[in-house]
C-alpha cells in the first residue's frame, strides 16, 4: 500500500465516525449568523478611499510587474505589494476578477492574504492600482501560528529548558559528519521545525478560544487541547535535535500573544482547512517519507512520534471543518471549496527549490530534500486532500 493510501484511509475513517458522528447532533446555529461572510471565488477586498481634496494619481508600479518573493520551499513570511493587474493575472484561473483587490491567492507554495491597511494607505497616498498582501509558506511540522497571515515564530536564544531527552542533546553527539555544510543544513532544518512546533502550541490554544466562541462540542475542544500538549513534546524533541547538530543548547524566546480571530464559521473553516487539513496533511506525509529513509535512530524515534501525532491532528482539522460546514451550510462549504481550489492550483504550478547538500545525505538524517518535499505536497493534494474534501462536503 502506498504511504498516501494509508493516510487517506485514516482521515476518511476519522470523518465517517468518531468526532464527526458525535458532533452532527451537537447544539449550534442551524445557519450562519447574519454577519457570516459568504465564501466563494469572488474577491471582496477593498482598495481604499481617496482623499476628496486630492487628485488620484496612478502609481507607475501599477503598470509594471513587481518581482514575486524568492520562495525556496522554506518557511518564509513577509509583505508584498504589486499591481492589481498582476494579481488579477495570477487569480483569473480560479477566482472571479473584480474591481477590488483579491482577498487571497496562492503562489509558488505560499499563501497570500490581502493586507487592507497597507493597501488603503497606498490608495490614500494616491498610489492607485496597487494591492498589498501578507504571505507565508505552509511548511515543516506543526500547525502555523498566523498573525494576519504572517507565520509567527519565536526568536532563538541559548538555554537547555527545551532540549529534552528523547531526541538527543549535545550530550548525545550526532554521527560523525565530514561535511560542514550538511551539519549546518541539518541544524537549520531542525531549528526551523522546532520553532514551528513551538508556535503550534499557541496556534492550538487560539483555536480552542475560537471554537468556544462558536459553541463547538466538547469532543472538538478536548482533542484540540490534547493536540497542543502534543506540540509541547514535539518542540522539545526538535529543539533537542537542533541543539545536537549545533553543538550547544538552544531554546525559544518569547512568542507574541495573539487575540482570537473573527468568530465566524466560514473564517474558522477556511483557517482550519489552510492550517490543518492542508498544512498538517502535507506535513504528515512528508514526515512519513522522511522516517522511512532515516538511518539515525534518535531522529527516527522523533519522526515516528511526529507522524503518529500529526496524523491525529490532521484528522482533527478535517473533523473541525466538517462540523463548521454542517453548522454553517452552503456559504461555509463554498468558502472552503474556493480556498482549496486556489491552493491546489498553486501547488501544481509551484517550482522546486534547491538544496546546498546532497539529497541522499539529508534523507539519511531524517530530512527531505526540496524535490522530495514538493513531491509530498503534490501527492498529498492529489491523493488525499482534494478527495477527502470532496467526501467531507458530500457527507456534510
């Protein structure tokens, strides 16, 4: 059986029974509140108001292409502003183009979300025809912590509090690595993973508050809290591996505290699909493949736990979306479907990044090279995410 076949069946079984069956009869609104945003392909962003005493001018950049961010399949996030015409060309294949800036789109494996404040500031300054976005790459282990679509991670500092046993601290030396570039690549990869797992703790805590605000059933709340505790252990193990390759103990610094987002079923469903159904399903398949090729016993133990836990977390995300769709009906389903189609189109077009070390060396130490990460993303979308979404919407 192919690795994606097993994962797809596990997620399918999670939708058929378990929390989905338990939550179908849960108390909650039979239709979304009056303020519920109606999802779909139509863009609803705004460009902003012009000052009445000024003559708007067309920003010269609005007639030129702005270079896209240089994305290499890492965990980048940032800000990008470009001509609306350029954005329209990007989204026309799967969204209705309107006079406003598109609310969101996906490009080369990164998710772009409209930054209304930055866009309106440009318009107020007379820079007509420009759209500004926050972007982040869905990557690595764990569920991202998003601040208006920026993926937040804590800074790194020296300290042994998070480099716990089970992954191998500097006291358990890594295998002899004759290639300094390989050691540096492994240290950077595990440090990235550690920071993502650490941010996932906060992400699940925030989702718990959002579920409470929408009257979610106890099964979803309990599983969400358990997932946050899983991420504490994952972060400890990944920081231990990062410390192992760096040769010194490292730990996360302070992580910004974020308020819950808008309490709407459509918002919850779309965010959960992006962060959990897509992000964690891809991460689970990638971790499964990394574990299969890993030759380092300490790393293999960490990957085995991550695969087991992230499979449950992905299933939880699908169950959460199913509950939101059942409660909110067609508008929520349309919002999720539109987002899924946009993301799938970009995954299919995304370019493969490059590595500075040999792929075989990375795989022996539990890390996939850029080509293998892209293959995992493509397989996850084609064989797991889109079929599972179709079944979810049909059942719900």
